[in-house]
C-alpha cells in the first residue's frame, strides 16, 4: 500500500507544487485530504506551522492528538535546526525543509512511516568529522560517518550495508558515539548530529544507493496510484 499523505495549513500554490512533486512517485504516495470524515487512517500529515494563524487551522498539538493521523511532520520553508528538539518533544515525528527534492521528500516520508525520527534541511552539505564531543573526546572519522547516517534516518542494517561493516561493528560504533556525545537515545543522537553538521547527506553521497535500499524494503505489488481527494 502507498503511504497516505495529507497537507495541512498550506496555500494553494504550495499544495499544488508539493502534489506535483509527489505525483512523480505514484507507486509510493497517495495524497489525500483531511477535510471531512475519513475511515482510512492518514499515515503522514505534512504541517507548516508558519502559516498557522491564531484560530485558523489545527495546531500541532491537535494534529498529534487526532486519531486519524499516525505521524505528524513539521514541513516548512522556515527551517531552523535549533527548533527541531522542541517540535519532536511536542509530538512531531520529523522536521523537514521544503527545500527537499521530490526524491528526498518521498524518501523522508517513507522513513517516517517506518517509524524513523528524521530531521533534514535538504540540499548538499558536507559532514564535518573529528568534532569534539560533549566529554572532550573527538569522534573518529568512522564514528562521525555512522552518526551522520543515523542523523539521516538510516537503520543499523542500512548503515552496515553502506559502510560495508558487520551489524555488530555498527552497534559498537553507535555505543561509542553515544558515550562520547553524552546521549542515551537515537533521537538525541539525531539532534546532536544535526547541530554539529552531520545531519545532511554530503554532495558525493550516493542517493541512488539509498533509494535502492528503500525500494527493496517497499512491499511488492504496491498501488501505482496517487489520488488527490477533495
């Protein structure tokens, strides 16, 4: 089944633009409307908090509490990395920039639907290795690579495949990263990585490899339709 996605608090031009982007991936996304009763749960709601005038449209808290919606993603032009932690604490499953390409957006939506925590500004940005961690120790290059991939939403098995490591080696690097940056959860590691320049794919990152890995995990026989329900 395709991921059912709805847009919240967006103007008509943006809605049409995002719809056109998602229409490029008809086997993966179904764009639907939240207006009126719906019997089928919505997998991901893309919510722009910057267009939410007081008393107009639902708030983030209302969307998170809405039983029809599985995941709420803050999706905005006004991407400010330091606000990510606040949105995640308030129940958002991801914080995404509208500068993402259509492929990046679809990939992000699918990762969120698969219960990943994701923060992404989009666009090429080189990761910075050897950052001093919270306890004064520096991350090794390999630790920084692993942390960068965690910050981009990859699962342990995907990291192992990408870096040609065993799954046990990946887990060992993750434990070492957690100790050095003084965190105890994947969400905290994502936010630390984003704040230290490790949260975006580098310009030479092989996006096709990430897309292929996502394709392999996509259910066979998924619907090849995208519907805009009004």
